[in-house]
C-alpha cells in the first residue's frame, strides 16, 4: 500500500445517493486523492419500497470496495444508510435494508456499522415522539440481531424538535450543522455526549465548515454532503482511523 501523507485534519466521508452527481460519482478519483478522504456513504433503502430499481446501489456498493484497493479497511471505508419512515414497521424496514445489502455482497472489513437516517422529510405530520422512539428502537434491535452491532443514528433537528433524548438502541450519532463550529447543544439536546458523536456533517446544502476543511470533493463537481470524523475527539487523525478499524473488528 502506498504511504499516505500525514493528515492535519480529521478523516472526511462523503455520502451520496443515486441522484447525486448525475448518478455518476468519480469514485476512483476520490480514492486516488488519498487522505483526508476516508470513505463513502451510500443510501441503500427507504421505508420498505426504495430503491424501486436498485441498479445504482447494486453497481456502486461493490464498486467502492473494489476501487479502494489496498486502502480498503485501512484508510478507506464504506457505510450504508437507511432512511427511516415512521409510518412503517421498524423491524420490517431493517430486514428490507439488510436484505439489499446482503444481496450485494454483505458487510466486509471496510464497512462501518449500518446507519439509520431519521429526518422530518416525508414523515407523518403528527408523528409523536413515542412513535419515533418505538419504530427506530425496533429497527435498531433487528439490525443488532442480524449484523451483530447496534447501528449508528443520523439525526438532528427533527429529533431535537420532538424532544427525543433516547438513543433508540443506536450506538453512535452522526449529526449535521452547517457552520464553522459545532455548538455542543446540537448533540447534547438529543441526549448524546461528545464521546458518542461519530461524525459532524459540516457541509450540506451550504458550502460551510471549519477552517481548513474542504468544501468540494474529488467525486465530481456538484453538491455532496461531507462529514468529518469526531469520535475520539482530541486525538490525532491517525488515531481516529484506528478507532474506525477497531470498531469494525469488534463486530
């Protein structure tokens, strides 16, 4: 494996789905760019109906691993996420998600834990906090029984607005805040401590983020969400990569 340049910032992940970058992300360029680019997240499923035509995921899920080459599982990782629908059964959604991932090769040494995305878009207008807690908890329990690890929660304003502080069976948090710094209340208001915050999505629909962190990425021109690893806060970027490797191996 080629020697990576020492990192001065935390590892960075990009996450994409089939409509991003016209459906044609330049994964090889992303891998070849080296660190701090440390991995790609792919949207796998939503509810129990998406993707209706899974060709994009079926192509790109194994492609990320294959193009990562010698970086795979060392300095380059993959993760997949499910967009949770409150009005559908949580366990059935977990089975739907796991079924698609397993049909495309399953989980490997370079794969982070499954991620469940809980946001307000397309949710019932009057969903109660308890509905969300019960549904996501059922999803998380089924994921743990099938995968062996509790999932990661991606969440933010929707969970805060509902006043939810329950971790809902999830082990770590990814959250978004498109500013130059991440105020602690963004995650503590959801009941999460800093040592359980896995990533900060700093660049989304605004070209924002901390000084020195990139606003664009080698996947191609256009909008892409970017997240910086925050777990093991205060440690070196290399130690953060080691944390990711160790967490995968604990499955």
